[in-house]
C-alpha cells in the first residue's frame, strides 16, 4: 500500500517531532540497532567478548535501554503527564517488589529489571514512525541477508561458540548446542540459538518487505522459508512467515484506497490469537496427541505443562499472585537462574500467559487500551508488527533474548499516544508534501 505521511511547512514529520522534543530523539533507534545487532550475532559476540575479556560490551544495549526508560518517563510521564505512562512506571516498580518477594533473591530483581527494559525501547517509538528512521530499516535489511548466510555457513562448519559456557549475573549459562528433532539438526548461525536465528530471518523480512516490490518478496520469501524451516527448523517462525507472505499478497490485491483498512483489520483480528492456548487447553488437555503424530508432542507439552502448570504452582506457592501477579521474573529466566523455587520453574511458551502470570489481572486492562490504540494507529510497520508478533507469541514467550520483547513494545507503543483534539498546523498536509511507503 502507499501510506501518505503528513509533512509540515518546514520539513518532514520526523523534523517536526525533533523540534518539539529534542531530548532522546534517536535513543530508541540506537537501542533497537544495538539489541538487534547483539541478538542476531549473540553467539559470536558472547564468544569473542569473553575470549578478549571484554564481556562488559555485551551489556551496552542494556545500558542504552535504561536510558530509554528514563526517556520514556520524561516524554510521557513528566512532560505529557500521561496517566497510563505514569501508572505503567509505578506498577513496574511494584511488580519488581512482588518479584523480589517471590524469587527471594536480589539478583533476580536485577535480572528482572534488565529483562523488562527492552519493552521501554519499543514504547519510546510512540508518536514516531519507523519509516522516518531510514538507517534502522537499512540495518534490518542487512540483518536479513546475514542471518541467512549464518545459517547456511553453520551447516558447513561448526562455529566455536556452539556449546560455549559463560556467566551472567553470577549464573552459568550456555550458548545452545546443536540438537536434533525429527531427524533434523537445529542450527543457530551467528545467533545464540536456532530460535533466534530463525526469528531474525523472519522479522528482518517482515520489516523489509513493505518497502520492496512484490517480485522481490516472491523471490526472497521461499529462500527465507527454506533457511528457517530446513536449517533452524523453527516451525513457529516458518509458519508465521508463510502467513505473513499470504497476508502481504492479499493486501496488495486491493486498490490503494482500501489497503490500509485491510491491514488495520488484520491487526485487530490478530488479537484473537490470545484465545488459541485457551481453546487448545479446553479441547486437548490430557489427550495423548503424540500418539496421533510425533510432531504434536511439543504442542501436547505446552497444553499439559507449559500453559497450565504455572497456575497450579502459583496457587501452591503464591496465592496473592492471582490478584497482583507473582512479580517480574517469575516463571521466566530470572526464576530459572536465581530463585530458591527453581524446582517449580516451568517454561511458559506464550507471551500473554507469561505476562499475565507476572503482572496479574491489570494486564487485561492494559490490553484493552492497546486494542483501542491499535484501532487508531497509522504506522504500517507497527500494525504489521502487531500481526506478526501476535502470531509468533502463541508458542513463544519472547522475553529473552530482548529483541522479541522490544518488538512487542514497538507494536503496542501507540497506547501512550493521546490524540490531540486539534492537530498542530505543522502537521497539516500540503498538496504534494507526501512520503510514500509501499505495502
């Protein structure tokens, strides 16, 4: 589609925003590039920074993310006095305290704070359109090719970071080893594991395709699908890529005047994915789906364990969690690494279930505001991210590595945008002053 971006009398929309809010204008773009670069090359970065005793470089994106948290507080809580932004910051602090009570380890609190910081990088894109950050889009385009090259290369040689052990907050962790499922080898390329290698092929294609021709999309989509499905063997990422390409082609079948409306409707309908785990648990809980097909074993494990057991354990360990959540980090990697309740840790393979466990029922209220915000979002990249991440997070928690959570924050960021009753004159469109973005 072609999205017409309004331009003020003195320049682009980005320039207008810069004039209105110069503090931290590009910090979110810098943080996004740092996180994407680190996570896409996580295996290599971890290995070489450890070998050269420069491990502190690994945390540079996290330091910038904390700066984004401060920028978010200044822009939306202090400068704009946005009630939802103020409440979000206060509740995050409250949730950190609840998490400390549940995890019973100060290292878990530090890890939880580091875990949640990337979502504020995404939130800082509120009132900002990704197409205004051309260098970011160019960098993501670069990651699309390098991620596929990494997967292909790792099928030929064994990289030195495969199985490499390192420490994080005093806990030993390991870059994922090669493992086999259904007779296939899961490769990680330059990333730390195969899931993230597949994720970056997917997300880089998703953010590059809107600016490219249909011919480019039809040429590279099968190659990306093959890299994800054959080398990384990520069925989730491969399935989401297939759905996205079909949606992209479907939107482009419509005339220009209807395309944006179709995309926005897709974004709204994608929230129905939240119901998928609930429906699957009701329909198949206790059913031996693996007897039907071995490929359904992972789904059966999610239905019987990943999506249900955390609630059973919370009822035993922390009943007040049903009112306020069990705090940031519970049933997430801070719980796995630092809690004295490690025997009760269960991997939660769904973003909405995992977040509801940590935040509690107030998360439902927040999502109502998100739905209303998506209904008025004008950025096609944010609407596209809503569709893709809602599909992707059905079976993925997306809290670690950080880039997944960052993209969710980016997709939901307009929830902190309070539409002005009367737009500033600088935002009124003049004839011929448009910037086209193809979808």
